[in-house]
């Protein structure tokens, strides 16, 4: 089902340094207004950790048919999910926190530069664990920048790595092995709780684009030749195989263990012979680590029939 793309290079990305500083340093997301073009980014809305669906059932979070949860990498899919919802007369809402990996029962530990991000994530995790099962959502779409907790940092150690996962009561800096083991249990608990409450789940995996590759590629200009574009796409595929593919294998395994859970690997749409940064010559990345609306639609579109099946009454029955 993957689409095949021409390896032209994007020409309208945000400067990589600015994008990386905003996304990593301030925990913000692209908010897409134009359907396809890269657009300015702004802070994600604050999650109301005290929301109670029993007392406030009409709120967007509690009453939506489809909920999108996670971090800014989940928020980038919201425009595509909303377009899907409009076609099916379904209400869509998002509940996202910057840099937050959705889990139940795990403790997020962030580097010293990310205290505010950790506080926002703590609020989101409390809300999700207490209220997600009580919402009216028939489908929950989950995505995150999984590599932040599940991959080795590229450099600089704990101060530049955004987050780790640890069991409750753990003191110190967990190893990557412990972070992955904790995720395996805690994310599995989240999936089990949602499916046990009669909800279908879509898990969208790690993007093939990587920060180091993105900084190199996003700095190219309109006069880049085709050889440069092809080299950049090829490098992106190598980076995906080294860093993102193991993470997506882990996510796919957790999804396969449960009914009514669909795993989507973005590489199935974005990577054929290479991991392309454009679709038929049009840019699909908003910056070096987020898709624009064209890109998020490209990832989800091949799976719309599968999502339709998840939303049928027989599939979502408890």
C-alpha cells in the first residue's frame, strides 16, 4: 500500500536551528492552518489534570468520538484525524503534552532543562490514567516522539536527552534498558486499559526523519540539485533503520498482542527505496522532526479502511 514518491527536496522548511530550539527547548508543536504548507509553531495547550468526565461529560476531551493523545508528534496528526472525522461525522479532540510518552504507571524523568515539560507530562499522565477509560471515545489515536525515551541520546548525555521512563519510586537516572523495560509494561498497561474499556486504539510509530539528518537536510535551498536530494533521502533511510526501526518493532509487538489495536509505521508511507522528505515534489515536513498536514495525511490515508473497521460497532464492543 505505500505510495511511491519522487525524490525532490523540500524547499520551504523552517530553519532547522530555530525549529529544533522551539520543539526541544520549549516543547511546542506546529499548529497547522494551511492544509499542506509548513506553518509557524506555538505552544501546546495546557492539559487540565483535574478534569472529571463524570462531572463534565460535555467537554471536548470527555465527549469526543476520537481522541488524539501524546506529545507534539501526536498533535501533528490531529488535522488529518479531524479531516477523517468530518467525513464520518465524528467529533475529534486532542489531549497532548510536550515531550510526553503516554504510559500508565511509569514515572517520567526529564533532564534538568526540561522541568516544565516534566510537570506538564505529569499532569497529562494523571489525567489519562484517571479519565481516558471514562470518556466517550470509540477510538484513541496515540503517538509520540518515542525515541526521546526509547533511544540513546545522540550526544551530551542526560542533560540533552529529554526523558527517561522508570518504575514508581525509582531514584536516579535509569539506563536505556530499564527505560525500555518500563515502557514495555507501562505502555502495555495503557493499551490493556483502553481496550478493556471497549475502545479501539491506533498507535502511530516513530518517524523515519531524525534530528541530525533533519538539520543537514532542512538547510538545503531551492537550488539543491537532484543528487543532493537523493543523498539526503538515502541518509534518512539509514538513520531510520539504525534508530527508529527497533522502536517501531517494539511498538508493533505490543499492538499485535492485543485485539482492536492497529499499529501504523510511518515508514510504510514515507519510505520506499529511501525515506523521502517530499510527496510528488511537495514538502511533507514542517521542520526537522514534525510532519505538516500533507505529511500526516500521507501517513494515515492508507490505513483509513482499517480505521473504519475499528470504528464499527462490532469491533468496538466491549
